[in-house]
């Protein structure tokens, strides 16, 4: 499976299914902790697997590029966010029927 086949919307839908939030909530201004962590995990994974820029990922989540950079840093530094990102990656791989190659 190539990175080009995975869209940001695919990551958003997988995050929605896994974490139980509608895609609209992932792109909303809500800053509740559970939702924020799920959003950070989704943005970090989107950066890894889509090859899109921080600006493009941010636009899809209605955030700016700096917020995406923060999400990526959180995924590296926070066990909570990195664990959620790993679960999301596994869910997306199961959903798509194969291993995801990073962009």
C-alpha cells in the first residue's frame, strides 16, 4: 500500500470510528482533553502517512500549521498521544487490509 492512496479524510474517518467522535468534532474548536488528544493523534498520523504539508493537514482539521507541528511533537513526547496514534495506525491498517507505508 502506498502513501499516496491514503488521504487526510481517511485518517479523519478512522479516528472518528476508533475514538467515537464525529469527524465534525475533530475539526471543531472544542478543546476537551479526550477530543484534543484524539485530534492530535489524527493530525500526527496524517502527517506521517499522507505526505501532506503541515498547512494542508491543518486546513483539513481547521487548524493552522503551528497546531499541527505541536500535535506531531506531542505524539513524540507524550505517551498518551503516541499510544493513541499507534492505535489509530493499527485501526487504519486493519480497515485498509494491509500495512501503511509512511510518506
